[in-house]
């Protein structure tokens, strides 16, 4: 083929972007997360710096960028999971429905009850399928009609038909793709408001990946989704808005993640405003 | 190579071979010392003790007459002691392990002191624990020479074993499970009690059994805390008591040959209990070892 | 706590009104458990120190360490701890004669000579020796080994230091073997392979490369084993005797510090009497000696680990 790489990428992403229904106008969008001037440091080194953008309700928001750009660090700010890392320091604000998540009197446990998370490597508990999904409701005290909750969650994760006859089997007996859908079911079982996904399909085969991506289109109806992915095509396929993080190298050699551009996915991939975004999405680097 | 050098090489090789063979023999002898001693011990105990291994031993109380003497109070004492040690050492040991692994901030000096302290305690001579018991429990608290005091001291003695084994088991649980549980909105105690401990339970159980096996054979601390060497009645938690190793000691110390044979029989009982416990611990570990 | 409805459906309340008291209580309870081990050490030190201070109020420290007779019950009483120290030393010496060379030999065999399958069976088998209760070893020393020694016509008494020491050495052999073997396995393979490549024999590699490289770990195992020998009670109580003689002749009966403490503790000593306090004074001496040895052993292990891990 004699065509240059950028042309191929452009054509494919353009087609995907054009197939997407138009997004609601900015004025009617509900803000779930308002990030302003967010800087996270581990010890002395800043992992991300000065990040500001809004996450909208019932949107799928993708965070893309090269490795080391702080994507995981950023997404973990939304459910205060960075608290678990000793030495992590957060400056700036993350507003969740108007409340600053990092205010001193905010309880991280309450925050996490409303925000679910799916991790890169499927991590089901070493218990039965049923107990995995039921764990969240149980610790939150939502123990009425537990069986129905479990079934509803497994249906939402498109796993019910495959496991309903063996709910007591160990979760570790499922395949990788099934385990990840189980983790999704586990996350939605507590009826959260937001689902965070940190590279949910990167450890899965292409078939399982497609199933997860299809799932996101359905889940978006009830939840707001933020997804970190290193796979640009995936972002183009599933995301409404896309944030591009890049690595800023200081003169001393410290690498810090910064938000370069945040816009509707179609525009990020077809007419990005920033040269760095253009370089990344056309595959020139990263 | 000249003929002289060739001869030189060959004779050096021969000397080398002799030296190597002697060395190897010494190494095998080293192993043999251990195993021959073990074999002699077991054989001797079995030879002397089996004739005395009968119902009388298990059901009768000791007496001045070796033919009618049994070890029942001692066996019961050991069983009660082990029950009490289990009930005390496991919760305290596992609780300490949970604190050190999940709650304590490693940077704080007092937590590092705690870790160093546990390391030191594991190496204190067992009789010093007996002195501790004598000073604080028997005389200090006024408990007297009772079963409970013995159980408490044995608990303190084996606590480091439970702590170390539990810490390892807890550490083996991967962080991904903890993070998933936290992400669902669980509190720290919910994460620990509902995910970490159940996942670590096999290692904790194995460690507890090994601790108990150590406690069962301990004699010196019990001597100081007042296990009497002649107890002809069944023990109670707040009463005078004896235990199997004490009974063995007492019978061994008697001049009459018959009592020494009785001691051998009691040793067989003790070793049988130990072998069972260790086998059970190994089986537990192999069967339930979770590879994450 | 919320009942039934999803947290996200409730009015947004991210603060908890009260701190999670349940969580605080749990943390306090767990910290209390951890404190118990600290309290044990404090208790040991307090239990040893207080009566000892009283003891040394009545008996001069100089006399304690220089008098050559230990006879607390005599009229006039004599409080020289030296016979007890020598008794401990005598028994420990013979334990060392057994466990130091043979423990190392077993370790070298397991580490350098044995096939992996053999090592997997032999190592745990050796551990069995370590799991046998000391009272059983005491029995073995008195009823099997001493008569055996007497058959050899060496002139050993019914109670003697040699029997107790040798049996104790056998008991400690697996400790030395296990820890030394661990130290030797930590020595990197390339060191050995370099030597084999030059044409060295197994004997030379083991003794000139591996053992010197692992020496601080090996010495740590020796120190640990000997510290256990010093603190061991039942074997000496049963087989070495109760007579505090100032002699290094292994055929004689001796009394070690531990045997003295045990023998006195068994008897009914009136609390607060000078005899009662001897338990603590001797106990303090014993504790100090083993503490120093253990700290030394930990130091050695740490230095060894720094080099190889």
C-alpha cells in the first residue's frame, strides 16, 4: 500500500465518528465531575499536573494517551482510590455533583459507594459467582431481594444467560472475558451513579473486548462511564468525549502527565486542535 | 605433556579423589548422626513403651504402684491446656498480624518497635516465660498454680509463631482483591474481615496448628507455673493441674525402672499426638493453599 | 446505614455525621492485641529486674560473679553463680562439638551434593528432629545414652554433662543445618559455576567458595543454636544433674542456670525469701546472655542479607 499511515487512520476514525449520533448540546449537559487544576504527586514527583475538564452524565468519556501520562492516576481520583497508595498527595479540586471529593470532611467510603470501578486485570474475589456480585450490596446494607439484585446486575453485564445455572460455582472457573463481565456486574450491583473503567479490555482477547464495548453502549443509558484506554480505535468506537493526556518531560527528566485536549471524540480524531493530539492519533508517536 | 607431569597429574587426581571421598563420607556421616539418633530414639521408646501402652495408661490416675498407674490427669490436662491456648493465642496472634499488616503505618517508630519486639520474643528461653508466669500470674495476680496460668504463659510463648504465620498468609493475599473491595465502598474492617482473612485462612490455620504443636511439648514454663508433678485427680481450669510432658518428666525422674517404662509409653502418646497434628497441618497447607 | 435503596439514589451526603466509631473500635482492639506482645517483653524485664535488684541489695554483685560456690540454702549461704555458668558452659560445649561440624556437614550435603528430590525429602525429615519435645530428649539422654556411655567404661556418672550435651547437640543439629543451608542457597549460582568452569572439584567449591561466601549466615546459625543450648532446660534437668559443681569434666554431674531455676521453682519457695529471689537473679543472668547472643545472630543475618539480597 502506498498510502501514508495518517490517511488510513483518518478514514477509519472518520467513518466511525460519522456513524455516531450527535451529542446533546453543551447547554443541556449535566456535569457529574468537575475537575479543576488537579495535580497528583507521589512523594516529590507529580504524576499529573493542572488537569481541568468536565465529565458529563450518561456520556462515555475516554481518557487516552501514551503510557506514563497518568491516565490511571487521573481516573483513580474520581473514587479516591489513590488514598490507598501511601505518599499520594492531591491538589486542586474534583467536584462530584458540586461537592469537592477531597474536602477534609468527605468520607471516602461514602464516595466509593456511589462510584463503581472495573480494573485492568479482572480481579474477581475467590468466592462464588453469586457472592462476588452480592458482596457490594451486602456491605452496603442492601440485603433485601438480594437474588433479584444479583440477577439484574448479571443481566446488565450480559452474563446472566451464561452463569445462571451455576451461580454457586467459583468465580475463578470463568474465562477471562467472563470474569471481567462479572467484575462489571459486581460494580453495577450497588446501583452506582458512575462506572470507572481502567483499561477494562486490555487483558482480554478481541472477541471478549467487543462484548465489553457493546456492553458500554447499553450501560451508558443508566450510568456515566469514564474509561481509560490505550487503544485509540476503542476510544473512537465507544466514547462520546475524549481527553488526551500527554507526557511533559521537565529539564531534570521528571515525567508528568498533562491534559492536552478534551473534546467530542469525533473532533479529537478528525480535526484535533493541538498538534500533539494530531501526532498521537495518527500514530506518529506513543 | 611430559611423562613426569602426567604422573604428577594422575597422582594428584588420586589424592584428590581420596580427599573427596573422605569429605563426602563426613557429610553423609553428618546426616547419619541426626537420623541414627532419631531412629535410636524412636526405636528405644517404642521398644520400652509399647508393653505399657494400654487402657490403664489412658484411663487411670498415676499411683505409687507402676502397674496401676495411668496418665489420665496428664492427658486431660494437656487437652485442656491446648484448648485454652487455641482460644487465646489464635485471636490475639491473628489480631496482631492484622494490625501490623493492614492498619499500622510502617513509618511510625512504635510499629517498627513492635516488629522488632516480636522477633526478639521468639528467641527468649522458654523457662524465662515460666519466670514471667511465676512473678505475675501465680504470685502477682494471685492466680495460684492453676491451669489457666499455665495456658496463659504457653499462649505468650507461642504467640510469635501464630503472628509470623498469619502475617505471611495475609501478605499473600493480592492487593487487587483489596482494591476491588474498597472500590465497592467497603470499610477497612469489611475488606479485612470479609475478603482478606477468608482468603488467608489456610495459612492462618496451619500456623495455629504448628504453634499448638510447639506448646504441647513445652515443659519448663509449666514447671515454674506450678504444674504439679504428682496429680491424682482430674484438672479444672482454676485448679491444680499437670500435663503430659510433666508426667513424662516425673516418671523419668523416678528411680524405679518400671516408671521409666511408663514414661516411654507416655512419650509414645505424646509423639503420636504431635505426628497427627503436624500431618494435619501439612495436609491443610497442601489442600487449601491458594495460588493467586 | 442505607437500607435497600442504592446509595446514589439518596440525597448526596458524602460526609458522615459521626466518625465511623465501629472502625475506630476495631482498630483499637487490634492495636491492643499487638500491644500484648510488647507487654510480654515489658513483663519479662520487670519480672526479672525487680526481685534481682532486691537480691543484689543483699548479695553483692562482685560476690555473685566471683564466689566459687553456689549453695543458697547452706548456713552460711554462698551465692557464687560461677558453678552454674560453668555447668551451662560445659553442656553447651558438648552440644557445640556435635552440632557445629555435623550441622554444617549436613547443610553442605543438602546444598551442594544432594539431588533436588533427595533434598526435598531429607530437609523436612531432619526438621522432625527439631520438633521432638525436649523432655523426650531428656528421657533419651538419661535412659539410653548415659547407659551407653557407661558401657564404654569411661567413668561417667548417672548424671553427667556429656550425655546432656551430646543429645542437645543432636537436637540442635537441624537448626544449624537448616539455617546454614538457607545461607548457602542464597549464594549466587554464578560463583559456583565460575569455579566449576575452572575445573574445581565439588569439595573445593563447597569449602573454598560456598562456605566462605555464606559464612556470616552460617555463624549466625551457630550463635542461634548455642543460644538455644544455653536456654534449654529439660534435657539438663533430667540428665545433667542438680549438683552445682565447678568442673569442666564432662563425666561429672553439673547444674546449669536453667536447671537450677527449674529445680527451685518446682519446690515450694516462700515468696520474698532470698531463695525465691535467686530464681530471678539467675534468670536475669540467663536472659542477658541469650539476649546478647540473639542480637548478635540477628546482626549477622542482616549483614549476610545485605550482601546477597
